C-alpha cells in the first residue's frame, strides 16, 4: 500500500465512524506513512490497519501516537535505537 492510499483509507474510516474531518485527520498521518514507506522492512498496510482499528474502536490517535505505532512497526526502540527481532 502506498502512503496516499493509506491516507484515503484512514479518512474513510474516520468518516464511517460518524466523526467529521476524516480528510483533515488523515492528512496529519501522512508524514508518518511516508516514514514507514521509506523503511525497506516496514509495511504501510500494518500502520494503516493499526490506526484504523483504533479509530473504529472510538479513539482518534494524534500524530504523536501514530509515530509511536510507526516506531513499533519499523523497529525503533523507545531510546531511539533499533529493535532486533
């Protein structure tokens, strides 16, 4: 999945959950999707799925929360180092 597609998916999920501002909210995640897309081992789909699940559950993660999810996906440790599997 490309970052543009992920942003559209998030916008639809936000709108489908009865809140407005799907496009505006999703646009805030675009830099996070771009960062994940730049990582060869990471998958934008995994980030889109994780954020979609949170939104569907009634939460609207802010961009900082999305960054933390992205860190987990790309394997960045809390201290900024890499996480080895």
